[in-house]
């Protein structure tokens, strides 16, 4: 059985859980690149969801995610397992 965090808050479809490399734009217009952030992607809504506690821990609460892509680490792990 899936939990609430496994589903998209907007459409309730299952999220794809993986790790992302993401860029966040901060209020002072600087950008911060973060690698390997665990998150969930809704393929229907095209939204990335990251645990709010992790956002606060990384001090990105006032930032806006401007770019995210699945981490190379995940892709490499899949290639090695084949």
C-alpha cells in the first residue's frame, strides 16, 4: 500500500521516486546546485516533489527550483545492474 508521499498532491497518481540534481534560484538571484536530492516526480503533472524538511535542512526554503534532472548516479546504478 502506498503512502500519501507516494502520490502526487495534485492528481493523486503514483510518483516516480528517484534522485535528482537540481538548481535553486535564491531571493538574492544567486543559484545553488544540489546533487542527488531524493524526490518524487509526477509524470502526468510534470512536478517534482521534495520533502519540505529536506528543503529546510538545505536552507532552500526561500529558493525556487529552476531545473531538475535525474541524477547520473541513478542512471549509472541502473546500467551496472543490467
